[in-house]
C-alpha cells in the first residue's frame, strides 16, 4: 500500500503480540491464522464457522447473568489497560473498584458468596 498501519495499528499490535512478531507482520505484510492469533492472545477462542453463533450466544448468556453496572466497569478497566501505563491503569481500576461499593449488586454479590448461593442481581 505504500504506507504503514494507521489508527494505532503499529502501537496496538506491538502491545498485543510483542515487538518481534509485530515487526515481522508489519514489515512483511504476512497474515496470522486463527490458531496463531489464539495462541498469541489476539482472540479468546477459535470455533468452527458453523458454531460461531451458538458459541457467541453461550458467552453472552453467561455474561448476562452478572450485574450490568459491574460488567460495564470491568470492560472499562480492561479497555483502559490497553490505553494507559500500568500505574495509571491501577489508579483507574482502583476508582472503578471503589465505585462498585455504592452498588446494591455488590452487596448482593458478596452476601451470595458468603452464603454460598447464586446472586440475584438487580442491575443497581
């Protein structure tokens, strides 16, 4: 193409797979197959094409059993980890963590854990 990966491509790929593999992929233009992407942590799992929707629904149903505000905070923390340094990320995570203490769902989750039962989250 006569240019480099844009939109943060050189930065994000290097953080995700390490300098040597990022350098190889970017300089050669080679592609990575699904198995190698899974091994390098670029994808969480590889499934057969015919099972993609079934697997995605199973994961979504599992996530949907948890507290929505807590899931949002967790996603925010993980996304921030990719955009900040470690110290800033830890500070941000700490703020997210303490913010969950204002949630009824946090109280319900901890009570359910202590009582060895499934929580009944209300998304509050």
